[in-house]
């Protein structure tokens, strides 16, 4: 599936679906449902890594997933499975995933260096210079993670990124940007509070202008 944070669809496809999202999902899984319906129609889902999305304000459910967000997640999850995975094999698979994923603590993928409590952004140190990809997650198996590319032998989270993180235990790992080879993993607990005010739009970098397409002679069109 693709994330519903930024999707482009053809107008004809939206009309055929009766709308881009199913309003009966109170929150969560609506983008998964959309992608499942697109796949069922034979449509192609394509990720464009070079795209840029500027989000001026956001607020997640936080590290303690409880209360109304958790209730909506369970309602939407049940609806999604009833619509797309209602067979006996799917029910057995969900029971197994629930037993492995929720009744047991998630197992770490890598041995990690524990950085302890951090009031400021930690620095991740590597054994050599290189081109790297950092992945940051709330779980040690990195099922869902945010990432950044960097070069050199050290990396510190930018102050603005650090300010948005909730107080919680985080897991970080670095892999080679070209080969994907594992280079290091860390665990730390953020103790400073998350910011509670929006960004100043004037302080943000401007997205790159989209290049106009060229015709067969190399001339820009449009």
C-alpha cells in the first residue's frame, strides 16, 4: 500500500471508486482500503521517491497508543479485515500475528548500543566515513520507521526534527546507502518534551519547482 499522506489519482479512477476514501473508516486503514480497491481494479500503485511533501503542522497519536485513537484503530482494522481478508486462512493468520506481535514483546533486529536518557539530540558514531541511511523507529524491529540520508562518520538529529519527537524510547539503525549493509544500532529515551506550536511557514525551505516536460525536440512544453 501507499501512504495516504500524499496520493495522486486520475479523476476517472476517483469517480469510478465513488470517492478517494471510504468515510466509514473513522481513522486509520482508509488508505490501505483505497489501495486494496485500486489493486482489485487492476490499477498500478507507484512510489515516486523524488517527490517532496511539505507538511506545515502535524500531530500524531503519541507513543502511548490509547484512548480514542486506539479505539478508532481497532474499529477500522476490523472493518478492513472484514472487507478484504474475511477467509478462514486470513483469520488464522491474524490470530497468529496477534499472538506473536502483541502478547510477546517485539524482538530487536540488531544488538544496539544503549544511549540512555537524552535531553538533547544524540549523535550516532560510525567506524568509518561513508554514505549512510539512518532509520528511526519506536520499535526495535523497525516495522515503521522514518529515515534520512547522510555522509561522513557521525550524524546528529536536526534540532527541528528532535523537537517534534514525543518523549519515548526510540530505536535507530544505520545501513550503507548503497548496499544496505548494517552498520550500527542505538537505543535511547527522549526525556525533553515535544513542541506544541506550529512551524513558521517563512522558515521552511521552498519545494523545488516541477520541471516542465519536453517534446521530441527537447523543447519545454506547457
